C-alpha cells in the first residue's frame, strides 16, 4: 500500500507537468499563414487584463491601442524588454524577439503568490515560453542580410542615375534616399527601403521597381507578405536633433500609402514624422500598432477616391478616432506626390485636414466634401465590379461596403455553390472575405473554392503531374484574402459576432458571408420558449448594425418558407418576419424551374436594389467541371459565334462582288 501511494503521487506529478505543457501548446500562436478565425481570441476583456496587472502590482502605461509593461518572463535578464498588450484582442507582442501570443499565456506570471509550488510551475512555464520565443524567432525572422549581396547601400554618387531611371520629380530631395537608408540593385533596377519596428529593428522591406509593361508605373512589393510590424519612417531632423531625450519624438505623424508619397513629404518643412504603411490599403496588422502609440495626432493621407476614404475611416477606428485627422478625398486634395508634380501646396492641403465630427449630429457643410468626392468618383462609389457576373454590374452596379445582402432559394438549388463563386470573384480583386459556413465544413468549402479558382477538377487522376498542378493552384489560392470561421452546426449569435468583430479588427475584413442564419436560431431547451420570428429579427438587427458601424458588407443566406414548387419565390417567401427584407439593401432570389417545367431554367432574380433600384434576372448556367455559374464561358461562345458570322458575311460580300464583276 505504501509503494502504491508513492507511485500514485509520482504519476500525479507527471500528469500535472504534461497537462501544463499541453495547455501551453494549445495556446501557442499558429503560423502567419493561419486563416481560421476563432471567437476565443476576443474573450479576454480589457477590464480583466488591467485587473490582473493591478492585482500583481505591475505598473503599466495605458496607450491609445496597447498596454505597455515589462516582460515578466525575461525580466532581470540582459535582453529584457517591454511587451505590448492589445486592448482590443488581448494579443501581446514582444518587440525584442517579435513574438506574439494570447494574454493568457503570460497571465500566470503576473501573480503575487510565491510558494515553492508556484515557483516551480513558473520555472516550467518560463522554460517553455523562452523556448517557444526562440523557435518562433527562428521561423519568422526576416532574413534581411540575404539582400546585402543583391542591393548596395545608396550613395550620393548613385542618386542621379536612380532619379533618372525612376523619373522622380526634381523637387524630391537628392538626399532623401540616404535618409531612408535605401539600397539599390543596379542589375535588376530595384530600390529597397527597410521597414523598421518600434525598436528600430529591420523587420522587412519594400522593393520599388518599374512596371515591366512599359507604362512607366512604379510597383511596390512588401516582404514579408503578412504580419509585418514595421514601417518606412522618416523623422523630422529639426526635432530629433534638438530633443535631449531619445524617447522624445514628434507628437504628430503623417501616414501615407507608398514610397513616392513619403519622398514628396520629405521635400517640405513640415514638423512631423512621415510614415509609410507596409501593406497600403490592403490591411493594417495589429503588430504595427505599438509603434504608433507614441504619437498624439495622426493624419491619414490616402488615395483621393472613395475606397481610400473608406479604408481611412476603418483604420481610424483601429488607431483610436480621437487622435486621427483626415485629408478629404477630392481632386483639389490629391496624394502628396501627385500634389508635388501638380505644384499644389502640400502644407496647405495638410492644414485643411479635419477630424471626425460627432457621430450623432452632422450638417451639410460637413457632408459637402463627401458629396463632392462621391460625384467625382462615381465608379468607386458604385463598388467593386464582378468579372464573372457582368449582369450583376448592370443591375447592382457593384459590391459596396456597409450594405446588407440576403440570398435565398429552394433547398438544393445551389445557394452555397453560387455564393462561393460570387465571393471568390470579389476576393480575387482584393476584397478581404470572411466565410461563416455552418452547413458544410470548411474543408469541403475550400475544395469547392479551389476548384472554382482553377476552373477545372484537380487530382481527378492521381499522378505527379496533377500533383504539381494542384500545388500551383493551391499556392496561388492561399495568397487570396479569404478567411474561415471554425464554427459548424448550431451556434450562438454572441460567439459569431465576437469572431466577426475580431476578423474585422485584425484582418480588415470587408465582406462577411453567413451560411445560413437558421443555424443561429437554436433548437435547445431554452430556445423553444422564444419566439423564432423575434429571434431572427434580433439576429438581422445585429448584422445590420455591424454592417453600418464597421462599414463592412454582410451577405446572409436564409432559407425560404416551404411553398408550392410551381410558385415563384418572392421577398415575402423569406423565412421569418418582414425585418429581413426591410433591413436588406439587396435581395437575391434563386428561382429553379427545372423540376416543374420541361423547359424550366434556373436564374437569379434581383428582387430588391436600394442603391439604383434596377431589378431584373440573370440566367444561371452551371458548369460541372469548374462548379461555377460564371458567365465568361457564354461570353466566349457568343464572341466566337459573332466572329464566325462576321467571317461568313465578309465571304458572302466578296462572292457577291465577284458575281457583279
């Protein structure tokens, strides 16, 4: 019995150790290419984070977007550093080694209990934590030194040749490339600008090159492709030289999208810091936010079209709207480089930047510039055009942010297949998309999207050649901005909204798809006492509020009521009350008459269009090889038919002329 007690005690300690290790492994952050969205990442509230720090008597600085405190793991070591805890997601970042994870991973270090048992556990955690940091740094460290052989440091003797090749405006200072620590590839004719983080470490780069098509356009490529925490930064020399403290930086920063704009700002004498975003309008990683917390005022100067204006407002919500000013997007207020070459006063445009006014009260004078921008950029206001469905452009004009679209149709008519092809068309054009598929699993959905992307079945016959083809399309598809929620089956609306909020903040999602709403209504014991129509109206209201507040397009798939197969579906056929169709900006109905008529066909009916009011139908012809309803195949056939007809007509005319002669 005595030996059994010893064995049980020893086994308990082993199980406890590996339980701690497994908990750590579960909380370990995935790789950068991870595109699943889980609602657990939003469960840590700012109140609980501050409470944990205060109970442990840990001093912290409350910034605009992050809480800054000493790293409890490497505290007291030579390489100790600060950590930054995001106030919205609870994600912490260690800039020293560029390691990030959830707050729950380091929360156990903020404890006042120092018993022998706790100390041993913390030592185990610390060992695992430091090992993970080293491994993460090895896997994700940007190898900047590999470019040293291809790119040479720009010197004053090289600037004239570089300016001539890239055709920079003569008003751009010659020493601007030296100030930005640029490097030049004389063979490939490329300029490299390092991206630095909050500690001044090089964490990436922007490579500027000329367009190969001969249009004299410059293109920018950012490395790494995702989650870079650095910027191209130029500090005003007058302020940095006169400041006695190294931490004293300009309190104002001007944020632009590309290298040309930052070069144009360097030609002025504006007392501010000039910052170029790593990924432009695509998205703003939360890893970049700690470096921007030091500035009390941010001026967002983006493209003077409606798309740039919308992105600026979304980024302002992430950066804290109270400190953000905007340069209104009009022809009179172009981007800095366009203003430089057009001889428009850059400082005068900057002085006209305005903050966001009160959300509940506005006047026409404050809307005047927005109205002017909409009229001058009508194509941008209409939204992103579909390439696979030109008929939708005819009626809906485009895919716009901030709208709510409802898709319905009979069971088995292909709602999910059509919506996947519909969303893929937009994602290829750069619309960040979040899929919430509760009916089918993500593996099957991703397989459908990949086949629609390739336009043909992949690996239908296993072979090395087909495997290489699969890898080619899979790698290209992986670069698309498509994310998936990991939910399946019945879900609570609260959890779904938390995941969507997280994806909108972290990945800058612009299009959310929910397939379908009925899975959030529930069939539990508690749900049976709630009016289902009221519950669905509450769900619709939540998505409508989210779409307006976050300026994000939401598409909801809703099943219709069970009606006669011979009758056409209408807006009244959508399950639930009238709130769904009242709140929606667009209502799309798939009508399938193949089962009720010999010559019946399937088509998409635009039953509601709040933007332009144009209604109509779009024929749907399904291609089994590509699992697509795209109209491009029909267009090719029509063009070939027209070509043959024109050839026949021309030959007929020639024969008639010969007869006349």
